[in-house]
């Protein structure tokens, strides 16, 4: 039996797309973003964390993105990008994991301030936003301090954005599940 693929119509506000590594979450986000022509794709991983493996993944993402989309690598500061978005219909931010990684060494107080600023900037946007995030915490428990900090910060951001989003999707095994329709918020 062949199932017809039906992609969501995006509501105003945040569409939250999460999933584990190589689940298809970025592909799903890019596919639903194709409904729009004026798209700003914001990458969040700082250049200093890009190795050969990551370069290959970036290349795959670049090849499948429409040529007309604008691209911005925000490195450690996605706020700069969020101040320059008036001409776009849709912002695709990929991903929270890059944002956390790029700011992992910040002390808690600086991190908390940056997160509050990021949340506030997203809240005042009057456009559609697709926010991609890695799912963490389903597997190994981190054994390093930086691993623990990453897991805690990702968990906090994932919980926050999934609860304020207009819709929340979990992508696993190349299948997108609308968890805002079938789940119960806690």
C-alpha cells in the first residue's frame, strides 16, 4: 500500500521539528518550507565545530535547498539574523543543537541571558518559523561535564519550544509524527 505524503500547512508562529540524528528532521523541515519562496535558512553551528564529517552533512543540506532561499550562518549569535528578517515569509532555523554547541562553554548566567534573549526575539516575530532540534536523552547518559551541560541545555530548550509552538513534530525513521495532535502536554 502506497501512502500519499501530506505535508502540513504552516500556521503563524513556530513549527517545532525534532528528532534524533539522521532521522530526516531537516529534510522534513526543508520540505514543508518549500511552500514559501522568501525563505531565510539560518544555520546555528559555529564554524569552529565543523569537521570533515559535518562538512559532508552541510553539503547534503546545501544541495537539496532551493537556490532562491537566502542563507545565513549565525555562528554563536542567531540574534543578529533575527533582526534582519523583514523581507522573508519564513525563517528556518537549523538547529538548536548547533546553537547549544556553539555556546556550550558559556557560564550558566551568560547562557541563561542568551536563552532569554533568543526566546524574546522569536516571540516578537510576526512570521512563520520552523525551528529544528535534536532529540536527546533517549540513549546514553553523558559521562563528561560538557556532555551533561549539552544534554541539560538541549532538554530545557526542547521542552520550552515544543510547548509554545503552534505545532510540534517528531521525525523518527524518516516518518513525521504530529505530536501536538496526538500528545498531551504536561
